[in-house]
C-alpha cells in the first residue's frame, strides 16, 4: 500500500507550525512528542502505521476552526480522527500531516424528546448517545458492532451501519444536521431539528465523505422510542442456497425484521467454541429478530417460522427468554472476537444483491481453496452486506499479501454480480486502488470535483478514497 | 406524425417551444453536449417549482421502462421518464410500494401531464410516511445522469448498503435538475402494509394538537402518519398506524389510551376511507380550490404553531407531526413575515404556488450558498441546466 512521500518543506517548518498552534491551544491539546504521537500512528487497520507530525485535540469548534485555518495557510495536510476504529485505514496519518481528533469533544448539547432529536459534539461515542437518552426510553438507532468505542464523528464520515439497519437505516438516514468546519476554517451549519435540509442535500453528501470535505464537530441525530420488546429466532439450514431463499421469502412476505444475520459453518464453529451460544452445527445459520409487544412478536414470528419450515430447516428455535435472546446475540456479536482468537483475519465488507448470495458464497468457497486461505462468512443477510473474514498468519512471510490479493478478488466478485466494494466500512486506503473496478474514470472525476469545491488545496485526508494515480495531479498541484 | 426526438405536448406544459425528447441516454447526452442555450429540464412537467426557467424544454418522458425488478431484494431499476403510475402498478402487482409516499402536485398547482419517477426524485418529494419510513432520497440507491457537459456518470448502485466513494445519489435527489439530468434510478422499495387504522381527535387547537402528535410519535407504537387539519366539522388531529391486523388493533388501542385526556377518539379502519384521507393530506387537497399563495415549511414540530400564529390570517395544514406546514395566504402577501419567522426558528420555507420570480426557496447562508454555487459550477460549468431555478444563477 503506497502513501504519498512526505513534503520536505512541511517537515522543515514543523517548529514554526507548532509555535502557531501553541499560541492559542492549551498545552494538553497539542501533542508532538514522538513517544506520544505514536498512539495515533494507525486506526483499526493495524497493518499500516505512520506517526503524524502532530496531533491536535481541540475542545471546541472554534479551536478546530483556528487549527484548520493555520494548516490551510501553511499547506499542511490534516487527517480528521474520531476514535480510530476505522477498518479501512481512513484515519491513517502521513508523516507530514496533523491529526485533528475530536476525542475531547463529547458533550450532549441538547436533548429534545418532543421533537425527537439529540445534539452532541461528535467525539461522543455511539453507545453513549443512546446512553444519554436510554433512561427516558429512547435510543439512537445505528449500532455498529464497534459502538462502545467508535465516535459519532467517524460514524458520519463512514456512514456506518449496524445489525439493526435493515429496519432503521444507516447513519445518513438518522442524521438531521451538522456543524462542519471547512479546511479554510469557515464554520458551516447544515440542517438542524427540521427534516430535509434546505438547498442541495449537502448533509447527504458529507455523510460518508471520509473526512475529506470538512471536520464535523457537532451533530443533530434522530432518536426514537425503544420498542416494547424484541425476540430472535434461530434457523439452521443444510445449504446456504436454501438459507438465501428463505431470506428472500421472508422479505417478500412483507414482514420487516429489524435484523437478518447469517453465519456459515466455519464461523458457527469458531463462535460456538468461544461463546457457547448453543448454535447448531450446520451449513448456514440465520438469526432473525423482530420487535414489538409480545403479541406482535408472536404474530410476526409465526409468519417467519411458517416460511422457514417450508424450506426444511435442520434447526428452528424461537428464543423463549430474555436470557436466551442475549445468548443468541452474544454468539453473533462475538464472531469477530472468536475468529481473532484462532487467527489473524482480514474483514471484508462488500455488498451484493441478496439474490446473488448462494452464487457468491459458492465462489468464495472455491477461491478460498485456490488461495489456500480459510474464509468464514458472517454478515447482514437482509441487505446483502457481506463480511467475509479471511484467515491468515501475520507472522508467515507473504501471507498478508496473499490475503490482500484474495480480498481484492472477492470484492471484485461483489462488484461483478451488481454489488459494491464496501457497504459500511468505507474505502479509506484499503479499497482506494480498487475504485476503478466499480467506477469509470468520469464517475471518479466528478467525485473529485466535489472535493475541489470543499477543499481546493486537497489538504483534508488527501491520499484516501481515490486511487493515488487518479488524484495525483490534484494533490501535486495543491502542494 | 411527430419528428423523432421532438414531442408536441400540450402548450400548458411545454410553453410555445417544442420540447427536446431524447429516446436514449446517449441521445440525451448528445443534446446536452451540443446545447448552446439554457435547457429547461422536465419529466412530466406537473411540478413547476422554483424560479421559472427560460430555456429550451427538454423532457425525459421518452426514457421509459423498468430495467430490473427483484421483489425479493426490494429493488427496482427504472428509467427516469417512466410514469409514476406505471411504477406504482408494477410494485402493487407484488404487494410492494414506494414507502416515502410522494405527493401528486397536479391538484394544488392546476397542472396536467404524466408525473415521472425522475421528477419525484429530482424534487425529493415525500408524503406523510416520511416521518417513519424516510424521505425519497433515503430510498434512492443509485443514479445515472448526464451532467451539464453531456458526460454520462453513475453513482451508487442497486444494493441497500453502499459507502463506496462520495454519495452523489443524495446530492442528485432534490437538485431539481440543476446538477444533471437523471436518466436511470435504482430504488429501494418496501412491502405494502396489510392493514391501516387512523385515530382521529377532534377540536384541538394547533398547539395542543402538535403536542399530541409529538406524544404519539415519541411512543413505541410506530406512527406512519401524523397530521392536523381544518375540516368543515372543525379541527381534526389524525394518527395513522399500519401493519398486520392484530398489531394495528393493539397499537390503535395503546394510542387511544395514551391520548385519553384529550377527549374521545374515533378509529377508522376502512381501507378506502383511509386511502382517501391520507391522499388528501399528502396532496394538500384542502387548498386545491380557491386563490392564494401556498407555502411549504419544514420546521421543528413544536415551533410550527407559533410560526403559523405570526402569519396573520393564514390557513394551515400540519403534516409530519407538525414538522411540515402548508400555509395558504392571500396572493403576494406575508412572504417577508414567513421567511423571517422560519429564519428565526430554524428550518426553511418554499413558495410552491404564487409569484416565484423573486425566489422560491429559503435564502441560504453565505458559506452554504458558496458551496452550492461551487458544485453547480463543477457539474454544469456552462450554467445551462435549469439556470437560476434554485435561487442563485450559476
Ligand atoms: C471490531 C470492529 C467492529 C466494527 N463493526 C462495524 C459495524 O458493525 N458497522 C460499521 O459500519 N463499522 C464497523 N466498524 C468500523 C468502524 O468502527 C466505523 O467505521 C466507525 O464509524 C469509525 O469511527 P471512529 O470514530 O473510530 O472513526 P476513525 O477511525 O477515527 O475515523 C474514521 C474516518 O472518519 C474520519 N473522521 C473522523 N472524525 C472526523 C470528523 N470529526 N470529521 C470528519 N471526518 C472525521 C477519519 O478521517 C476517517 O476517515 C467496526 C470496527 C471494528 C474495529
Ligand atoms: C394519480 C397519481 C398518483 C401519484 N402517486 C404517486 C405515488 O404513489 N408515488 C409517487 O412517487 N408519485 C406519485 N405521484 C406523482 C409525483 O408525486 C409528482 O407529481 C411527479 O412525479 C412529478 O414528476 P414530473 O415528471 O411531472 O416532474 P416535473 O414537474 O417535470 O419536474 C419536477 C422538477 O424535477 C426536475 N426534473 C424532472 N425530471 C428530471 C430528471 N430526469 N432529471 C433531473 N431533473 C428532473 C425538473 O427540472 C423540475 O425541477 C402521483 C401522481 C399521480 C398523478
């Protein structure tokens, strides 16, 4: 994975930059000692590391604005950072860049139950947004598995999703407004407590722009009242084809579960050994969850179980207690952890049309044999967002490269069948060089033209999202 | 006989100039690339909106047809000029629908013509179910469009979750043909619901009504419509519930209990009556007859009654739990009052019917206006796509 060479002029002006930043930032907000900047050398994609020139941890929008103004003035690249859990290398710094991290900006600014929104500083973690309204019966719907750690800032930048997005949507569907600082320090307000922001849909554009258009410091988020209850059912099948058919039939029947999760045999076995959720040993396992009052849940599960029975399941088990529901979900939620116990793994994130599920699983199986690397599958089946986990040995010479190669092949397969490279983790550096498999040059050109408008000098997170060769002329012209 | 690529069309829609009517995306791209004057982009022309545009009309009405429909994957790919009615029928045959419930503007605006699916998304029109299901833009998965240079571009795809690159899909939704001409759309569709019930409270003043709607929307009972309107029988506050039969009955009961302090509620479960009721709200039927300017306000729900009260003599229809306010005022009056009130509270107001020459949309803050002008300059450097429609000339 290539990153652009650091700009020597910037490295040479480090002390001048630090002086200007120190002139208005409190001591604890400016980190530049190499022993401390190392903590910021990577995000969740730990295979790639590089400490930044400096790290700024502002406490306010005004401090973000002033920092950006100075960096813009001096031509210093800026890498925005939330909690650093990105799996795509979105928050990976370069040697000549300043990280602006929002980790100290965690306040709840306004909670309004009548109008069903909460306004927070974006350094707040996803789970603690729900935490702030939970006692009053409300929640914030998008629930990435990393929700304990990841920040709203990163959620917005990556348009993150979660297990329950089949019903509630991903971040972009739950974001009502932002305060965003442009690279030149201009503070903008977009949207707010009303629906459908005015003018062109800049809010929709910013969500998922991977920190390349501005730094988001505050966000207005939609909150909902918690459902009265929820209950999952476990369905096991002897073939993934039949499981795929069952998913499709459930969707067609007009029931809208909050989640339909899928695990294959390798994943079931690893998870079972780790969490003991009581999963059956079968080829394909579905967890389908519905919400409502007890009677409503019964009504929906009846329909779902009728459909499941028509496909001859090897296991069909409705959770009968709160405890059992928790155990069922614990298995699924600890799948990544379980795989991590037995191996190093790389987690892919392509999305496919759900009807292509059986074909894609079959092909992944074949490719896994070709490459001699095991692949376990666990994913959001309702929306086709796959998470193949490729197992490899980081200590073995060449294994990482082989794994990356197989990963790229699987993602190309996703695109081939009508899907995309990434459903929720983002492009970052990881999938940057695959972008031309999904898009033609003019499609990328117009996306880069959008960045030109927000960040004419290409200083914000410049080496991400677009293949380096495609963004070359822009980044170099900007220097 | 009509010439290929030309479409006569009624004068009321196309004005005196004959519309360009490409029959393929390639032909459309060629027409845009070689255009030497501004183009007025139209679907069916049923929703003249924004500042009126002078230019050569160009209609997508001949780019029609369903390209792909996968009911089991809840996805539909369709050409932009396809009549909305055709989309509706295609989906209904599989028990599915466009969940965001877009309105039909013809009654309100006195227009004729065949509304197109491209027009729906170009204007990001969503009806009562927007509060629960999301807006039109939330159901748009992918687009193909022709930009102002005649370049064909695509963004997004046909899968439910996609964060590959920037989300230009959202940007194109609601851009009113000022960034590009949509040619093909991939949509997420949803199952239609089996049963509907509407709980109606009578005689509430606006403030009490919006508070009641908020209380219901803040409950776990999944309201899919929340409106307050004036009728010949006085004010009515309506809450819609949809789903399976037992569940609908249960939730209707819970809502009645929740709002029991506000007087006896009436519960309507007849399908046809419900359809008509919510269509009337969706299409603002109460303002179809008679004169007056029509404004559409998007505000924080609890601000809505106060804003309405500042506009002397205005009549109001509240949808989206109060967050969407339709106001009728005498012709050419109150524009400044409405803009100022919305500006102070936060939100935006659009003049839908009336003299729109001075600007139809809420003026934007200078940094946002600069970003939007910048985007238009990139997507349409010659400034030929609906120039000035959204308020600032390119
Ligand atoms: C175990 C594990 C499980 C995960 N599960 C999921 C999952 O289920 N669903 C899912 O969608 N993701 C998942 N992720 C990925 C990751 O958690 C998300 O992408 C998350 O939203 C990143 O948030 P963060 O605060 O850690 O952002 P960071 O990693 O700090 O940054 C992510 C991106 O956001 C940008 N950014 C950060 N702050 C700002 C800001 N203030 N303004 C503008 N841009 C900014 C960065 O530049 C970077 O490009 C998982 C990750 C892990 C490690
Ligand atoms: C009986 C009936 C029922 C209806 N029910 C529904 C329903 O259930 N679901 C539904 O979705 N709609 C429904 N509507 C219609 C709908 O809400 C709109 O009135 C209609 O779609 C507007 O389309 P149009 O083609 O007339 O737009 P126009 O008035 O031609 O255009 C509106 C705006 O969009 C721009 N524009 C139009 N097409 C494009 C394009 N391809 N690319 C870029 N910009 C473009 C124009 O420049 C203009 O600014 C219904 C209509 C009727 C008559």
